């Protein structure tokens, strides 16, 4: 359920005509709906009612400060994967005691910053990281709470680039060695291992792999307790998928309610605080990328709809062959004739393609379209490739909207660069 729909033949974001935002900020831009963000967070959190939980929004999905503040105000914590993300979460007012730090390659500087900030938990993913964290915390005379991220060797059956819970993936510590590593962790100064964490992948469309991984986690918690450890937290990661193919009639992934029921059944009696790290399911369908058609070009074998947005703005189609539904901002007539077209960006590589042979309604130069489900892993993965400005981000609530990140212009980009002295005044 989202709040992007047609009213009187025009696409609206909540109570705002998308056309008004186009007129105010130009294209391309990302647009997020507050009501959708809040609804998704609430549905997810409500699905776990009865459990002692902390929902730590995986801000890698969308780290805009206004988005973070919207979620933080509802009680969400944050799952961060760099000290940069930690700084952003803190700046948006998410308290340190609701922040979890994940990631395979946290540097000494990042661990040190996390210890200084006094965050709730660091999810440690390797033995060298355990040793490093122990040394850093003891040198500061501090004690940090850690969970050990285990790799349960479960196939999440999702895209290979976003599968994280197989033994050949770089993440976590092999679950078979977890007891040994946990005992070692418990003997180290400066750290208190209190729980286990896992995250098996993203955009999962089936509850089975989740259930299998969580059951393995429950068994491990019981073993660790029988080894004499006090285990009071289990972090189940994120990964619940969202419908991307609604326009093509694909059956939707499990709902948060179905996911919550399964979580309660598997870990409900463990006596642990249950932490979750959803990203996409909160933000994915809460955002659109709005773009304009620059040209429509008829090639010898296909029609190309060339947009002013490109792979640098939304890389998911090029990188993961991801499907994003496309809605014209002006609602197509009921009897509109759809014809197949390739929807592409202007960047100089063929991979800059959003959709191949997609049935599209009639579109002309200057018409605007919106990519749906672009709120997660959209703006955060954008780049300056081809010296293209970073597009603005707009947040809507009711009938109001605000630019929450302005366009980052080419002049901003160039301001980060400098000429070495031997080139100054040459030529
Ligand atoms: N926790 C950890 C440790 C993670 O690595 C991730 C995502 C999440 C939570 C959140 O997963 P989610 O609920 O959003 O599925 N760029 C890719 C997705 C990468 C996901 C990486 N890790 C995409 O555009 O599909």
C-alpha cells in the first residue's frame, strides 16, 4: 500500500500533484511519502506485537535525514554500516541506545567512533574484528555490548548480489564455529557478547529461508546458554521483499503480518529481545523517481523512450536487472494503445537501460513519468557519473512538500577538487 495514485487524471503523492513538484524543482527528483513511510513502519512493528522488539531501520536503504527523523520519531532505531551512517542517524536524533552497527569491514576508526558514541550494539563479523574491538574498548576503559553475527549457510533464494547467508558469502562467522568464537569473545576484556545476529539476504520472497535461519539461531542460543553464556538478544536482520511487479500481476512476497507471525512462532519463547533490521520493506514503496522524456526515438527494431534520469540516479535496473513499474504522471486514457519500448537514460553505455521491451502507453517529449518502488536503494546508490548532478529528494506530507536534499550541482562537485601546484597557471 502506498500513497502514489491517480486523482483526476494526474499522479498525486498523498495530497500533492506530482506536477506541482515538477514545476517547483525540475526533473529528475526522488519523492517520498511520509504517510507511506509511517504506515509501513507501523504495519511492520505491529506485526511483532507481543514480543520485546527493537526495529532498527536499515538506513542503507535510504539515509536522508528527514526520512530518518520521520522513522526515529516513531520509535525506530537504526542499523548502520559505517560511521558515516552512524553520524547521520545521530544527527537525525536517533538515540545511540537504539543504534546497531553491522558490517564486515569496520575500521579501527569506525569501531572507536562507535565505542565513543556508546551505541547499543556492535554486530561483530569476524575474530580479527573481535580482537580489534576488545583492544579499542579496553584502551578507552570502556565496555561494549556485542552480538556475534553468524552465517547460517542458508540460501535466501534471491539475486546473487544480495545473498548474504551462504557460507561462501563474506558475511558473519560460520555458525558451526560460533560456540568456540563466543567463548573466546566472553574471555576478552572490554566487550560483553550478549547475543547473536544474522542477515541472510535482501528482497526475500519466501518465508522458508528466514524460518530455517532463525531456527538455526534458536538452536545456537540454546547451545550458548548451555555453555554458560547469558544470551538476551537475537538480531534477525532485514530482508523481507516488496512487490516490484504489481504492474505485471506477480504474486506479492509474504506480508509483514505473515513474517511477524513466523518470527513470533520461532523466537517468541526464547526470552530474548528481538531486533530487526528492515530497510526495503519500510522505504521501497514509499518513494518514486520522477523523470521527463527527453526524446522518443524509433530505431530499426525498437522504440526508445529516452529519459532525463539515468543509471547514476537509479542503478538497480542496470545492476540487478531489477524491475521498476513506470507510471506516466498524466494518467493514460483507458483505451490508450500500449506499445513495447526500451526505456533508457542518456548515459553513454547500453547498460543505462531501465526497462527492455516494456509495454508503454503513448509518451511524447516533455511528458513526465515516475518509477515506482524507488524509495529504497535509489538515491543512496546514486553517483556523479557523466558529471550528472545528484538529483533532489522531496518529502511529501498531506498536501505539503519540502525539498529535503537539494540538487547537488556540478559546481558543488568541482568544489571538492583542486589543481596540483604544477598545473596551476600552466597551458
Ligand atoms: N541488515 C543488514 C546487515 C544488511 O546487510 C541489510 C541489507 C539489511 C539489514 C536490510 O535489508 P532489507 O530489509 O533492505 O532487504 N542494493 C540492493 C540491496 C542491498 C541490501 C544490502 N543489505 C538493492 O538495491 O536491491
